[in-house]
């Protein structure tokens, strides 16, 4: 009997170890929501390619602005027009995919935080309307998202760290609130530097595109590798992902052909203990190139 107990405990310990390793395994993050022709959220998660899906974007908020969810051609949030996405979100989560709400974005920039109190109020709104809180007007229905993704562009630097602290404080209420971010590859990021230094972000997918000083160009990975070393040695996040455009026309620079990514770039950066995978912009462009399917077995 004693030997059986020992064997059972050993199996249990091994199972816990495997679970811990698999939970930190690298994967692909994708942005979904900014093109009505990219397919449904459920289809995105059923592809088997992604570990994270970022629903983009909550495009307006802060400074007494009424929060506005913009999901392009997928749905109109007025009168609960996007609440039917709840079942898709739950389907994704049942496949062990983390589903995040991305706030901000490059296109709209109708967002700002003007004070620590403004940050606290936004955190409360996000908790009640998208995370584990309660609200009569949840834009995505009753599904509880896994966390918040910061895509803050435009140079405003204040109070995003306060937002991160306030959101993180909700993690003691039955479910962890994951925090992720997509800073520009120029270090430090003009908007998110202070927030990232809090050490509260679980995953950081750095945008290694639209920035010639730190992106891949015409067979030359030197700038990207140098920037990767700076990011992985300078911020306290445990998991850093390589953010890339999924097609040449998805950005104004930084596209890496899958064969070059596999043969040149990934071997040079995967030796980092902070390597967490690859982020792609976006599902629409990924559909055009099948980028994620080309790299999935190498990430």
C-alpha cells in the first residue's frame, strides 16, 4: 500500500510538472477584430494555430469619454450587438486559448488617462464589463475574458502603470487577470515604459515592425536581434513574444518570410529564457498568407 501511495504521489508530481511546463510553453498570439472578412472568432480558435487571441479594440476610453468597442465589420456594439460573441469566447477558452481584450490601437487614438483616478475608474469599468465583475451592459455578453492587452500608441506616458496596478488587484477575486502589452520595438516604449517596469505583465509581444531601427530588413536580422537582447534583458516580464506582420502589406516594414524566420531569426532568439513565441498582426493577413500554419511547428 505504501509503495502504491509513493507511486501515485510521483505520478501526481510529474503531472503537475508537465502542466507547469506546458502552461509556459511558447505559442502564437493573434489579433482579431479589425476586418470583417477575417472569419469568426470561433473559426479562429478552432484552427488550432493560436495560444492567445486578442479581441481588438476598445478604441475610446478615459477622460470622461464613453468607452467604445470597435470590431470593424464583425458586429455593432450598440444594443448588445456584440453579445453573441460570448459563446465564441467560451469555445476558445475551452480549447485552453487565452482571450484578451485589446485596448487602444494605432488607428483611432481616442483614448487617454488624465489621472490616477481616471485609471482606477477605467479598471473598474473593464472589470465589470469584460472580466469577472457584474454589469447590465456587458458588450461581449457574459463571457469572462482572461485579461487586458495594452496597445497604447501616441506617446502618452502617464497612468498606464496605475491602470496595470488596478487591474492586477482584481486577480485575488477567484480568477487571475492576465496583463499583456504590445509595445513598439524602440526601447523604451514611449507610452508603456513605466507600466512594463511594474513587473505586472504576464506576456509582452513587442512589435518588431514599422520601426526600421529595430526590425528585420531584406535578409538582415541584426537590428532585430540587438533589440530583442535589449528587451529580454531590460523588462521584468517572464514571457516576451516576437511581434510580426503576417503579410508584407500588413505593415510598412518588418515582414519576415516564414522560411527566413525559421532558419535565421528563431534560432537566434529562442535561446532566451524569456522567449514566449510569436505574435502576428492580424488574423485577416494570416488568412492571406497562411503564416501561422507555416511556422507553428517551429515556434
